[in-house]
C-alpha cells in the first residue's frame, strides 16, 4: 500500500525534497493529503508534517500563501498553546516575537503599534522579561543592536546613560559597555567623535594599564592607535625583560665582589636592582663608622642603612674578613585583587554521584540552589592599592594596585547604588557560570495529575512528588521530578531530571533542549538535543543529539529504538529472549537538512556581503575621509558591511560546528561492556548489521564500508 502511494506521488511532479517529506509522512501513518500539493515547497511540507506528528490542528496554517517560516512560528505557537493565526499576515519575525512574548508573559503589542521592527522587538521583549527598565532610553531610531547594548548594560547594573545616545552607533555603545564592565574610566573615550575602532584601541590600552594619553588624540586613526598601543605594550614587555636580566646578573655581582676583595680593604657593592648594599671589610681594617657612612654616601646609598650591622662588624674587623648587609630597601607590595563574596552555594556538581556498581545515584543529587527575592546574593570587594617601596639609593618604587574583576553579567538580580551589592530581584533557581549570574523563576509543586491540570512555566519547575498520566508539563529552563512519571508529556528547555523513573506504558513523551536524566525509562519516547542518561531502559524510543549512556553493571537497554549521533554505551543491550532492539548511529536526516540549510544561508550571506563591500570601496575612493565620515549613506553602508561580515563569520563558525559534528558522527560507536544479545540491529550511514548470537564486551562501529564488531 505504501509503495503504491509513493509511486502515485512520484508521478505527480514532486521534486526529491518534497517526495522525501511525503515518504516520511506515509511511513509514520500521517494524513499526508494535508500537504501533497506541488504548490508547497519541501520546507512548507516539513512544517505541516511536524504539526501532524504532534497532533496539532494544521488547518490553522496549512495554506500555500504562508511561507514556511511563518508556518513554523504558528506551529510552534500551537505546540505551546498559543494561537497566532490572527496575526498570520505579519512576517515570521513579528510572529516569533509575539510567540516569545506570550511565553514570557509580557506585552509587546504597544511597541508593534508604534512601528518597531522585529530586531528591535527582540530586545524590547527580553528587557521586559528580564525586568530591565528600557523605557527611559528607548528611541525609535535605534537599531536592534543598539537597543541590545542598552539592555545588556541595564541588566548588568551599568550606567547606560553614558552611551544610550542617538549619536552613538551600536559598536560605539558596545565599546563603552565593555569598558564599564571592566570598571575602566570610559569618560576618556566615550565621545561621539571617536569611531568605534578608535574607542576599542583606547579601551584595550586602559585594560592593559597603559598611559593612553600618548595616542588618544583624534588625529590618530584606529590603525595608528593600534600600532602605538602595541609598541607601548612591547616596550613594557622589554622593560620587564631587561629588569629580569638585571636581577639574573647577581652572579656577576658576586664574582666582581670576590675579585675586589683582593684590591681593597673596604669595598661597597650594590646589587643590580638596588635593593641591597653590602660592605666587605678585610681583616685588620681600621675603618670607623663615620668613614663607612661617608663611603656609603659617596656610593649614593642613603636609605635602609643598618647601623647595628656596621657597629657589629667593625668590632670583628681585626679578627677576620667579613661581608655584611649594610643597607636594605623596601620592595613594593602589589595590592590585593578585587573579588566577589557569594552568599549561596556555588559549584554544585552537575554530574550525579556514581555508586560502586557504576550506576547513577539520582535520588540523592542536588541539581540547583534556590534564593529568595530581596536576598543579598553577592558583594564585590574592590581591589586594594599596593604599598610603594624604596631602593637603597632613595628611589621611590611605585606600587602596582590589584586588578578589578568585571561586573557580573546575567539577569534576575539588581545591583545596588553602591555598585557592589547584588540583590535577588525574584525568588528562584540561581546559577553562576564564570562571570554570568542568572536567577531563573522556579515553580515548586508537590505533584501533577489530571486533577491539578497541566503546567506551563517560563522558568524552571520542581515537582517534589509524582507526575500522573495524561498531563503536560512545559518548563522553559530545567524540569526536575523527585518521584515517578507515568504516561505524561514533559518538555524542558534545558535539562530534565526524573529521579525515580518513568513507567509510560508506551505513551510517555519527554523532550529536552539539553539533557535527559532518569533512573529508568519504560514505554517512553525520549528526545534530547544533547545526551540521554539512565540506569535502565526498556521498550522505549530514544533519540539523542550526542550520546546515550546506560550506567551500572546491571544497566541495560532492552527493546525499542535508540538513536545517537556520537555514541551509545550500556552494559547489556537486548535480552536473552531476543527482543528486537534497534540501534541507529551517526548522522540523522534532520542533521543533514541542517547542513543543507547552513550551506544555503552561507552562500546568501556571501552574496549580500559582496554587494555591501563593493559599495563601501566605491564610497571610500569617491570621497576623502573628512567628507565620507559625516555622510549618512557611508555610515549606513559601513555599519551594514560590518553586520553582514559578523553574520557571515557566525554562519561560518556554525558551519564548522556542523562539520565537526559530522566528522564525529562518522566515528560513532556502540560500546557494550557486558552482553550484546541476539535480536539487536545496528544501522549506520545506510549500512545494517544484526547480532545473530550473543557476544560479550564488544564495540560496534563502522569499518571501511561496512559495520564491524570489535573486542574491547
């Protein structure tokens, strides 16, 4: 039946991409009549197919006049219980922002009515969600990138009034924001006449502790500034090297002193760094203290003189020759670096404890730290100035102050007027990663059943009990369930943890934008962007963007389907009864489609950039710097060229990431430390291998053109 259907569609003029979407729909038993029209491209077909897979009412958006990206936003809205059909005349960019705003429980419609573009709305929405008061600084003429710089500054507690000005481009704003983050004196370069690249050079000089007054004149181009800055840094490095060489020459000092012993009865020597002076008195010397002091003065030794040592060794001069310390300088002391004092537990391990048998102890693992609104969460202690020193010749040695730490980035907190005290703006889950501090809203419930209803929350959800059948839980961040889960539908933006396990009866669905962890999974369908981790899995369908790891000496993956891009690892796979267990390794169709889309987008960006660069070069040839730097057209072309170049660089990085994933996927393997039972089928890159009998302790991976089995 399926073959005859496909032959029918093959004769209707569909291209390969369209036929692939139809074939997938037929194989999954979907009503493909919703999208079997040649007027739909394969991207539109994919969106309708995805809606059918999720049981959505695709009639809302299955219309030929809707582009695939608008379809996608309407579909995603339906998945989240958000209706966007009344706004479908708007572009996909607007639809996305409306959907995201409804998810975050904020209202962006007043800004849509005022005429703000999607890229501007993105930043306005995020500011509303993060409770950053953007309104006093909002100007319609700001680009989305400019609004972003203001939003980020507000979230970091910076004084954005220093750069939230229409005469600053977003790159200039960024340089000022970077300086404020580093606690630099940005007033030195926060001036409209500086181009952003000039600002960057001054900022980098300040960060390096240079005297930027040497090159901050507007007469210098950014290139000139860069050259001067690098020369100053090189000179400082050279000065340090020479100082180290002087210190390392102590041995020469010792040799010279020994030679001089034979030539004089009283010798004064000073070490190269002028921090110590010595007197050598030959046996039988009849020098007086006054004569030695005069000799010290003659040698310019005026500080740190040790009178007690002079008197002591003069008394012994008639008995033996002596070399003694006659003066000692004071070394400068570097100031203490700034540091943060945190008032919550940091460094909570993200990897659960491992039992002696290798299984994971999910029950006794803490996954997050909670804070309450108004709680002081961190205090910054400023860097302290150093203490100056002095050499034996009286030279003042300047102290080097401690280094300041940059301000904490993130959201969910307030920075008090003293710019040192961080206060939780809301109660929730707190995380510290490097210099980023984030407080996510946290919903805490005892249990979730049909009677309590479904849960949708824009932060994290912590279920302290069980989750019953038929309910839907959606968490934008983490979802942690302390108890058992039945035939429920769970969605998490990041990590999902089910401490006891899932008994889904074939109907449980768990989807995560990050990882999925659980003690066991039975009769469940799991999809994770990253990894899936458990102690036991039976009759389930697993799809992982990275790896599947079944831990412990009793850890088994039995029945169902398991697909991973990088690796599948378990102690046992299949069972002695030969229950069909299907394994899929390496690249999947969705990832191949991402590669195709990434290639298309990169070529498009390259073409667009070439146009802007050509216009940029023409304007540079046509007008001198003093004219073009005041031309609105030139400035817009320059900014657009920069943005396109950054977008292309980002796309190239994304393409590299996909290529790296592809390369790693080609090396995908299945590691079995115990028994790989008969009934297990492994598929990889179109190749198929079946276990006809049980084997122990093996690795299954691609070997040349086939799939091979290798002893560990």
